[in-house]
């Protein structure tokens, strides 16, 4: 079963995306800010699970999405995870122009079917 990490500080958004993706038989890993996601991804826990794709909000407390994406891009074991940027700010795209791990940008509010298709495409791009 493919796994998708959803990183957003809005619990309602995480829940909505989780329901959408679980309906598609995808496992959802949740994190509510960039620091929580970073800690889960870099944990030394032998049972840790890496996602096949990530949906990442930009504006979050503790560690924003841009900082998390930059850190992941520098790590050999994590820079292959395709990231879907989920943001209310369309102009943020410029920050990520040279990032090799960005798969797509989706603006809030998003169309659920479109987001699911993009996630499936991101997972398929990894294989």
C-alpha cells in the first residue's frame, strides 16, 4: 500500500485529505507542522515508514514548508520523495523553482478529485 504524508497545521485540511486518500486505498501519515514531519522522517526508529509522496503546506508554525522541503532536498535518503506543495499563496511557486523534489503545486481551496489524481501521479513517478 502506498503511503502519503500530509503536513499541514490545519487539522481540518489534514482530515479531509486523509479521508480522500484512504478512499483510494492509500495510507496516510499525518504531521501538523514541518518540525513534526522532519522528526518523523529522520527518526532512527527501525520501524519508521517513509512516504511515497508528500503533501506539504507552506505557512506553518515551528518549521514552514519551504524550510522542510529544503532540508529534505539535501538528504540522500529523503530527496527522492515527490512533494506536492499545497498553499493559499500562488506566488510562493517562485521559491521552489529550482527544487528537484517538487512534483506539483496545488492552491487552496483545492478540487478533491484533482488533488487525488496529482497524488497518484506523484506516486507513479517514483516507480
